C-alpha cells in the first residue's frame, strides 16, 4: 500500500483524477474484470464520513471510484453537486480494491487490497467569478528583484 498520497479538490468543482496502480517493479497491477474500487474520506478526529466513492451502476450514487479494466488504472470522480456540499478541511482517506473473478462468485469473500491512503483536502473557493461584472478585466504584474 502506498501511504502519504495527498489529494485535494475545491468546493464546487467537477473533480476527477486517474490513479495508476503499480506493483513494486513499476508494472501496472492487473485486476480481474470483476474488481471494484471503494474510497472513504473521513474526519481525522472523529472518523465521521465526509464523502464516499463507490463503484456502482446506481445513478443516484454520484461520487465514483472505478477500476478501468485490467490496466491498473483507477478513476475517482466527484461532480459539482457533491463537491458543493463538502465542508472545507483536511481529512483522511483510504482507497480499496476488492478483487473478484469474472462471474463475481467471490463477491462475498473477494480479496481486499488497500491501494493507498493519505490526506484529502477540501479547499474553499476564494473568488466567485460568477459575481464579477461582465467585461471586467484585471491585470496584475508581479516583479521580482
């Protein structure tokens, strides 16, 4: 398991990241076609769930963790409607893959692999660009000595 991998998103953004899952030799970890990914983001102090990323075909579940075939790539997505509701802060997460055979007969007893863990920062949006008057242009020049 890779630890200390920090992730961050900004409140209100449509967020997506691709994670390349490699073995100790630098080769992609081949998972079976039936493998699924899960990730939970929790409050560091009280362990309350902040957001959960699931692999599901349920359209009501919006934050997703998806194993992309057998290539060792995992995609995490969090759309605007979910990230808008998050409170800014620094949390902790772990990403888990549950391995299954092709016909999902190992669903109940599939092997779990903790892929990575680290901090998950939810940043506040500083400037609301929708509140700026139309046509406003601002230029900033920074000089160094």
